[in-house]
C-alpha cells in the first residue's frame, strides 16, 4: 500500500494510466480507501481522465464548430463593430 505522499507524487508526475498495472491498482485502492487524500487525488485522476479523453477526441480531427461562409463572417464582423462602438475606449 502507498502512503499519501507517494500517491500524490505519482499522480503529479504524469498520467496514472501509463503506470504498470499493479502500481495503478494499489494507487486506485489507496485513493478509494484513504479519507485524507482520497477526494483531492480522485479529482486529479478525473482531471487526467478528462484530458486523455479530450486528446483522443481531438486526434480524430473532429471539427467542433462549423465553418462559416463569407456572408456570415461579414455579418459577424459588422455586429461586432456596432457592439464595440457602444462602449467607448478609455
């Protein structure tokens, strides 16, 4: 079993999913059972999971926002110009 310091060090160094299976198992066990560092380290693990999934999704070349046509770009530029004119610069 790991100490809280060892768990925090392992998680802060990099992605826990790249650790060997046995080390990853005991690390997860410690995070589930420890009342002192469990909540923080669980959040760190969740953050690493989200980053990993985002990188995988980004690698598929998924376009999250649709491409704008020239007419739409011009409309947005005009709208931004009129809105920014309402607020004088200091």
